[in-house]
C-alpha cells in the first residue's frame, strides 16, 4: 500500500498504524493529520478518493465527516459567548421566542451544547429537503415537546443539534452558522473545512459509503451490547427516532445534501482541516487562537455524564464536545473532541499539545469509537515522550 505525506521524527508509529489500517482493517481511502503545539507533525493520505472508485486520494481530498461537524458548531456558540453576543446561561427562548413552546421555556443555551435540551427526536421527521430549509426545520423543532424536562438529563441530539445550534446563531448574529464558520474560523485559519459546501469545492470531495470490518480483525470486539442493539433495532425507541429525525436517510454523496448547512452531520473537511481547527482551539496556529484559556476550560469541563438516553451507553460531554471515556477514548483525561459516526475523528489534548484529525471514505457501524481511528490515536500516544 502506497502512503503519501510526511511524519516528523518520533511520529513514525503513526505512519505504521495508518498503513496497517489498509492492510488489516479494510481501509479504502483515508487521511490523518496531527499537530503538536501548533506545528504539523503528521500529514498522511492514501488509497482511493472514492469508496467505489480507483482515482487516488490526493493531499487536498476532503470527505464528509458526519458528527465530527458538531465540534465545529460548538466552537461557534462558545466564541459568540466569549465575544458577548450569546449568553450560555440565557434561555434559548430569549433569542428564539418560538422555542418556549411545550415546556421548553427553561432550556438554556448551555443545555443545547451539553445534549441536555430534551429534544433529540421529532414527532414528525423531516425529509432531506425540509431539513435543509432553516425556517421550516426551526419551526418544527420549536413546536416539538421535549422527551424529558430540559436540563435534568442528557441524550445525544444526533440530528436536531443542527437546528438548535444553527437557529441560535442565526438569531444572535443574522448569519447562517455555515457562513459564520467560513468567515470567522475557516477563512482566517485557511482551513479546508466547510458546513455548506460551495460548488467551487465540490470537485475535491470523494464519494463515501459503507465499509465492513474484516471478520478476523475486531468483529467480536465491536459487537454491541444487547441493550444497544435492541435500541437501534426498535423503530419506536428514542435512539432510532433521534437518528431518524431526517427520514429517509440522506444520500451523503448528493450535491444538494453537501451544500446544505447541517452542523450536526454534514461538515466536509480534510484531515488537516480538522486537526488545524483543534490546534487553534488550544493554542496559536500562525498567530491565530480561537479560544481564550477560560473558554477552552469551559469547553472541556464535564457538563453531562452517565447513561445516555439516546446512545444507551455511558457518555461524557463538555459544552459541545465528547470527553475522554469508555464510549469515546481519546488521548488522555483532558482530551476533548468529536467523532463522526463510523469514521471521522477530531480532537485536542491540551496537556500534550496534540491536535488530531482523521477522515475516511468508508463508514462503519460504530458510533463513537472506530477501530481505525483508535489505532491511530494509540500510535500518537506511543510517539509522545
């Protein structure tokens, strides 16, 4: 397997792990990037651009990263709070009055970030076209009764996180969250990262699709617990309903879906774009830092922990970020970031100065801990002194 790119001295184990993913884990096309203290130390890519094609993956190839987008959306709300344009302790209804309906008047902005808002599912799911209409989607979500009293428990808002965060940003700034990301994050940092893919960049994005785990490598290790399997199989469970808030499931290769602004699920990035973003959350990258130190600590301070009403496993969240734990093993206790279901991963570990990005064109059935990404994380840990 030919792998392209470079690794700094000491990070050779990451290259070895990346190659093994192709040899033993059925990787079809992928890239990984790592920054340390704002300097890129790993930049690797290999395989094919498309899951179903033969054209080679190039340095600038980007892929949809699914829920890894949530970490970028969370940064917008936290940056707005830092600038005094959004109050994390204010009710969502202060900015979005219609949201107060059906007992949601005490839902706080911080509840949205910590998956405590109580609206992970919709009684009337949205079609992909409706989901891309911010006015319609916001109206449907505002009219939704909560599944639990907001603020009293947590459950992963797999799809509704798009309209919760997106509408708060629209109400507070007058801009779509995709435009805000382009103007205030991706543009200044020269990131290959978009929420709402411009047509001018469509040629850089590969086709994605399902990827099976080779039976001899990890099939037993990734078999879900019975309760988890039953939750995903039951069409009436909160789990199924949360992931089915957009029905039918969108075609992730459809240009219209990629152009939509859905910050829960359809961000598109290179591995370098994800890693560079996280590097700028924790320190300076070419003179730019996105989070002040106190904002960084807010982002990774535990805000939700315990059995997750949607994922049916124990999860830990800060304000918008998954934290290191059994459901989402990152680099160390202070790490924070976000996986994309079945593949992508972006995170930072401030204590070691590491920022990490991994993207792939092959998605697995795992939700929070992909074997390929975890092999790369272990290799990064091995590379540290």
